[in-house]
């Protein structure tokens, strides 16, 4: 058995060596005091101002990755508010011009996430991190796509982090055998379950779990 596992580890390393160098992670920060500027807005919205309201679709681009916030489609506008992007409807779209997106992590402002939010009618998996008495929640999409559209009912977001790899890197990845009892982690270092799909780390090796 050990001999088989050693062989599997070697195969895993060979299969993902090109992927390791092709991986890109892009984070759109949405919680800072001046995060409204990246969308070309005049300011933050507040009880006395609607300068941060999205009255039309707005995008921000970092490298090859674009994040687009749509209008809400309801009475309350999507808006940049103190501490987060507050969405009450519409869509939040991430697109990659060249590479394949394999993971999107939505960092939530406390508990402000409606469980009906979805990508292709599929709910997202929640993970959390504890810092003192505070618990920070994250909702995670994994797969392989150049475009990921989050359909929103309600979401207050601190940040959105996108992990992408080159199309060539994905094509070169082969199915490999690993020790199924070993813990699995996503690219953010968070432990995930066996049904998690996307780029993962297990036994110190990185590969795409389908």
C-alpha cells in the first residue's frame, strides 16, 4: 500500500507541476473606506447620501480578471456602504479574459448572506474562521469556468477572491490516486470535505478534484 501511495504522490507532483506556476489569485477589496473609487463612484452611501449607489452596472478590472456589480432590480439599490459592498439583488459577475477560474471566495460581512444566493442554481459552501470572539464567514464556489455569475438576493461582502489557472495547466492535469484519509484543504488553507470540487491540496500536493 505504501508503495502505491508513494507512486501516487510522484504522479501527483508531475501532473500539477505546470499548474503550480500558472496559478493566479486576485482579490477585490470591498471593505476599505475608499473602495468605492475602483468602481468610479463619487463616494460611499449613507443615511444622508446615495453617492455609493449602483444606478448602472459597474466593473473593476485587475489583470485579466473583471468584477461586475449589477443594479439591484429592487427598491433598495446595491451600494458601497461603510465596511462592505451591500447587495440587495441583481448579480455579481467575475470573468477571466484568458485563464480558467477554479475558485471564487466571497468574504461575508458578518451574517449578511441569504441562503438563496446561487451560481447556476447551486448554493455555495460556507466555511468560517474565528478571530477572538468574532466569526468570519466565507461562501465558496469551485469549478472550471471563465465566467462565474452569483445571483444575489442579499449579500454584504468584504472582499471577493478569485483563483484562476491557465487553460493549458488544466488540460495537463491527470486523474491521480491519493490517500483518501488525508485531510483536504482549499487554496485559502481552509480544510474542506471530500465532496469539495476545484483546486485542492492533499498530502502536500496540489491538484484539481473533480
